C-alpha cells in the first residue's frame, strides 16, 4: 500500500506540473489570439478605408479623399506600432505614395490603380488574419480542453489522496482509541488486583492486633508471637507494594536498573531471609543451598533481590502448611541457576507459558489471592540482567521456578 501512495503522490505532482504548464500555454495562446484578433480588425478597417479611397480617387483631390488618406495612414501607423514598433514599413511607404499621388495633378489614374492594388492586398491580409484567428481559437479550445481534463485528473487524484489520508487517520485514531481503552481496562484490572492483594495482609495485621488488644492480660509469649505475625504480614505488604510500584514503572519504561558489581549468593541469601517471617507465619519451612564462595555479577542487586523475593513468597503462598520450600543456587560455566521449588499443587501445563504475563493468574492463584504481578516483575528483572526465568512442574509434585543469570567473566 505504501508504494501505491508514493505513485499516487508522484502522479499528483506530475499532474500539477502539467496543469501549471497548460495554464501558461493557455495564457500565451490567449494572448496570441487577442493579437490576431486586433490585427484582423485593423486589416478589416484598412480594407474599408482603402475601398473609400478607390471610390474617391476618380474625382481627384478633395476633403473626403484627404480624410480617407489620413485615416489610412493612422491605421497603418497603428498596425506598425502593434507589430514591430515605429519603423518604416512597406505599408507606410504605400500610404505616403497614395498621399503624394492624391496631391499630384493629373495622377488620378495612377492613384486609382495603386488604391486598387492596396485594396486587394488588404483584403488578402484580412482573409489571412481571419484564418490565423480561427487557428488560434482552435488551439485555445484544445488547450482549454486539456486544461479541464488535467484539472479533473488533479482533482480526482487529490480526492483519492485525501480519502486515503482520512482513512489512515481514522485507522490511527481507532487504534489509539483501542489502545486507550486497553490501557483503561488494564488500569481498572490493576487497581482491582492491587486492592485484593493488599487487603489480605492488612486484614491479617488488623485481626492479629485486635486479638492482642482483646486480651490485656495475655501471656507475653503469645503477644510476642502475635507481633511476629504482624511484622511478617507487614513485611509481605511492603514487598508487594515494592513489586507493584516497580512493575508499574517498568511498564512505562521509567525504571532504570543500576549496573554495579555484587555477590549473587549474598542477594539470594538476603531474599530468603526477608521471606522467612512470612514463611514462619504460615508454617512453611525454608531450605537454602548455596555455595560458600562469592558469585560476582553485574547489575542491580536491589531489584534482583526483589524479583527473587517475589518468586519465593509466591511459592510460600502455594505451599501447604508443614511443608518446605527449597531455594538452590548452582553456578556452572559462567551462568548461575537459582531454583525455587515448592510442594504446592503445581501448574497446568497449558498455563505454564503464561504465568509470567502481567495480571495473569491460574485458577488456583485466583483462589489464593494475588495481583498476578510478582512473576511478571521477576521475568522483567531477569531479562534486564541478560538472563531468563522459566517454570516447570516437578515429578514429585510442586512447581519449580528456574532463573538463569550470567555471572561476571571468570566466575564459576
């Protein structure tokens, strides 16, 4: 379609150029036709005056003949001025000869003969001028027809270009309207998911606080346990808020990850430590297996820790009580693998490729709550570090999320 538009634009430009050329040609032709008409009119008037001179010549010199000769000389001068400027021409010479013969006694015969000769020539010029005027009129008509045809073609081509531009503009407006509608729907879904995601830990914090307040003489050990649950839920709430803000900024392209060296083993250990209070509050044990030596990596330690924490807490949420969630860090050939595996119900095979999409939740995930943003943030952060993240069901049950992250050169 683009080449058609370019061809149409080129054709339109050529038609406009042709139209301009025809306008110039028509103006020149009209000017020539006007000149031919003026010359033909002068020839006709000259022929009429010469006919008067022929009729008056036999009577000899007189006032009528003098007026006729003066009129003829004036018309000849006008013709010379129209044709080549004030120069002496053959017609001026003949006009002077007529005047001289009219003033010469006994030259009536010669005057009449010269007048008849001039009369014949003027009639010939009159016929030639009429033919030239007719040809100029024909040329003007042809040019006018061509001018009208090219003008219509320009109008048609311009109308097609305008229609196509309007169609493209309408399609662009429709696409933008659909995009705005999709953004609005996404925004509504975002707020709905966020409100549901944040409501659960807030309700847990409030419930634990109310239970503690209802027992003013409660055992200090029980109060300490209650405060531990409140801290765990508050930590979970803080992590979710960080994820939501981070993912929202990432979607807009405003989140710039830092690039600095850090120890991947330390980041994994910190993520596991941050998730332990929440795991303890739901009776899920955590097991970490990682090498003791540092694993240097370039990137943003804060956001990578947040991504790992999102996946760990997602695994805790799906883990049954009194089960264990394992986190394993394994370096090999310049790449580190971080595997987070739970003992939950797993994920249907058809849903595995989609669990990293923003807002997507499995049926089990919808029942357990959540915004569907944590795994999306994890994939975004992993890809920005030059790595990847995948999910797979385990043969012995549960789901394993596997990060593959590049280590610095020389790290093993």
